[in-house]
């Protein structure tokens, strides 16, 4: 959960940067470290407040451009002063960044950590109202009086896990083979060449239909080793053989685990936790009695190579190199980018596509 990529960013850094509020809440609820710095010394709180300030500057620039078009100078100056004092109309991006910052502080993020430029998070926030709110949250949290109503219930977490990882609009309903993960809806699945969860090549895509036994509920249990999902949890608990291929059932995996969740027991049967990374093993002993750390070094190099691939490969198909950039700064390959009306990373509308040569 606190693993860092090449830029020393944790999953929380990336979730804050992309304004994935539900993922931020999930990571905080799972007790991730809120104060890990990246290569520039920035914590996730630095990141949230920097984006908040940038959204203010963009809004200020839009107001100035509007003044050039024909708005009176008095109204422009009035709007500018309101914006600088944090009183202007807030955009959804600005609200999202501000709420993420308050949430992080309420859960223990440190306001006094300095980055490599000697800046604390509050140094990056010119909005006096937000600074007061953050300071108040910090005092309440340090006195153990801060109550966070944002704690998500298990049902909300499940809703997040069931969202399509590409469009975020539809529910996941397509089973990838042979890995057995469920990551996208049926509309987005044809564009995905490698599983978004384990990076394994997708050889088959099966839309999850209703239970073939009762026809009342959607199929929600994956049978192993055959890899079919054709029964709901109630009917699957009574089965010893797959009703589709008649193969013996050695293991059953619930729908939520196929989506990346974790379940320990279900219907009296043991379920393996969903995990794509093996547990780390201690290094072997060499002849001189020292521990051989070459295995750990290889793992680090493999992780760095994977990070480089993720930075250069299209985040949608994971098959082709990025060669198209949107105005928001994110990119995809040309084939995926031509089909998109909004950025798959930050969900902003695509106004212009720029090809890289």
C-alpha cells in the first residue's frame, strides 16, 4: 500500500493527483501512510493544495480573458479580488482538491512537513479560508476530537470496486480469461488487450449474465479450475460441478474478489485473498554467512522497469506506446485517443488532441 514508483510516489500521491476521491478515502481507511514524501519532498497534502492553487490560477486567467472580450473592468477586478480571497465561485476541481486536503488533515496529514524547496503545505495555499479550515481540522485531529463522517461503508467500497476501470460510468460485467479478473464493462472490454489488474494478456472476454440455475440474480461466483462464472452465490454454494462444463469445482471466488476486493471466508469455503504480488521471501544465505540480497535487487529493477513501461505505454490498451497528448497533459495511443471524448485519467473533456512524432 505504501510502495513507491520511480518518482517515489505512493498510491495515495497518484490518487490525490488524479482527484480519485473514493480511492483516497479507501487508502486512508486502510491506514496508509499520509506523510511519505516523493522525490521532490512533496507529501500527498502538498499535491492536493498545489492542484487547488493551480485551479484558482486557471479560473483567474479565464476571468482576465473574459475581461478582454468585453466584461467591464470593475466586475473583472471585483471577481479577481474575490477569487484571490477564496470567495469566488468554486469549480468542481477546486472543491474536490479542497475536500481531499481537509480529509487528509482530518486523518493525520502533517501541516508542518517541508518539501525540498522548504515549503510547507500551507505555503502552497493562498486561500485564507481554506488555510483556516485546515488549521482547525489539524487542531481538532490532534485533540482527538475530529469526527470524519466521510468514512465509507463496505457497501460504498463495493460500489467503487464494481465501477468500470476505463469509463467509470458503467458497472463491471466482463470476465477476462485466463486470469479471471473483472475490470471493465462490456463496452470498454474490446479495447483492453491486457488485464488492467494483473497485466496478463487477455485471451477471452465473457459478459457476465444471469444465474443459469435460478435466473433471479446475476452470476457472481467464479469456478476454478474451469474459469466459468455462471451461478449466483446462493446456487454456487450447493454445487460440486460446474453446470456449464461439468468440471469438478476445486475453488470458488466471489465476484468482489475478481474485481480486486478481499474476502476471507464465504459459504463455509476458504477463499484466497486477491493479490497479484507474491509475498516477499527472505534472501538466501551465502557461504560467508551474509544474506544474499540479489533477489531483492532484481525485484527493485523489475519494479523500475514496470514503472517505465507504465509511463510510456497507453494506459487504456497497455499495448501500444503513447503518441497522443490531451490539453490536460495526459496521453494515450492514437487508436484509443481518437475514440475518447474525455481523458481516461482525470476525466476532463478532450478539447484537442496533439500527436507526438
